[in-house]
């Protein structure tokens, strides 16, 4: 038998546990807040250019930094901490948004996977000026980055040898579009003289 005094204590504890402040919060359809937060975090990874541009400018800037960190870790072998510091963001932000592009090595340190599927909205030169293309293949982003390096080398030094390997190459967008990389030297000179190719980042948000 439970004494009357002990019953009263148990009742008070029960009321405290089930007060609105202590009860698990639920949203529409009875979904707990914790689960809803997890869903929102997943959605912060844009999958299309429309989703990317539908987000705030601050987020787009952060997202570009995260993909740049992954690229630097892969291309230069930088640690997560060093790459994040150089890019101007934090390892925590990179892991929150771009963890799917990373893995842990035998020492338990994060390194970039050989490829990833993070969305990147990048600029590609065309005869009418740079156009935006959304890619979800890091190999395509790497190809475009190397191409831009060759373009800038040509415009700054007149050396076009680096452009030769891009002749007839295409960038494939996430929606299935194909954009041929511009290698016509006269057109590149014209665009360069117009100042439309003189920028330091290939990310669309920075233009």
C-alpha cells in the first residue's frame, strides 16, 4: 500500500513532468519539434538553382564557402580546420551543411570524398557573356575551375596553350543541359576587353 503522503508527492511530480513547459513539443500533424528541425536542416541543402536562389543571400554566401572548403580539402589536401579558416567560415558550419561530401580517415580526421553531389551554381563564359549553370557533380565543378584558370591565364598573358584541352568540352548542368566551353580566342578577347570576365570567383552569387 502507498501512503497518502507518498501519493501526494508522486502526483506533484507527475503534474510537473506534464506541464506545457516540460511536455515534448509537437507541430502540425503531431510531429515532434526535434524531428521537424532535422527535416529543416536537410532542406537547407539546395538541390536545384531555384532552391538556391530562393534562399537568403547570407545563406547562399555561406553555402558557397562550404563547397569551396570541400574543394580545397580535395584539391590541396588541406585539413578541415585550415580550409575553413582560409575560406572565412567554421568547421562546424561545413559539417552542418556539407558533411555528406566528407569522410573520416583512419586517424579519425575528416577528409574530402573523391567526388560529391553538393550543388554549385557557377558561371560559364558564352559568346553573349557569362551564364549561370547549376551542377551537382564535383568533377564538373573541377573541370570548370580549371577552364577558368586557363581563360584568365590567356587574358593576362596571351598564353592560350591551356585552353586547347577544353576544345569541344561541355559542362553538364544538373537539369541535363549542356554548355560548350568557349575556346574561341577572338571571342574571349572581346569578352575580356568588355570586362565581363574579370572576376575572382566562379560562383554565381558573387556576381
